[in-house]
């Protein structure tokens, strides 16, 4: 059975507008074309353009990949990004994050963990 594309919602339009704004900024900063960004994301330039213009909804994993490409939080694209799933029970996301973290140097991994610990402590009121 083939999955049909889902209907584009108002929220999808908001997300696409945020992505488009971020793209305009990062395109200049990173001297990046749509084709180059698409290649980094392992999609076609056409697919990237369709996401920027809200012709298709942007999947959760793609928001994460785009955010990583731009060195931004996924919440810059979708303010409710972390409400999309339960990270503790999402095996695919855990695997993806593990792969991406493994690409980092040992010192960058340590810095990442330190940042995560500081943020966690601030939320708990212990930092």
C-alpha cells in the first residue's frame, strides 16, 4: 500500500515560512545553493524547494537534519519540534542521534554532554 501525502495544514505553512526565513539567512552565511543543501540532506533540490514553498509537509527527521546542517536548534524551524515524539521511546531517533554524536571528536562529545548537563541542571533548578 502506498502512503498518500497528507493534507498541508496551517501549522505546516508556519513551519515552511520559518524554514524559508532560516534558509535565506543561512544561504548567505554559508554560501550555499539549494542544490548543495539538498545534497547534504540526501534529497533532491526539487524536494528541498517543495519544503521551502510548503508544497509538501516537512517530516520530523528532515527538520532535525536541516537544523543540524545549519547548526541550529530544530525549534528554530518548528517551535513544537520536541512535542512531536517521545525521545525516550523513539528508537530511530536515538539511533540517528547516536550516529551523529559518534561522528564528533571525543572533546566535542564531552562538550556536548557538559552542555546537556548544564541545561538539565538549570531546568531542575540545581545549576
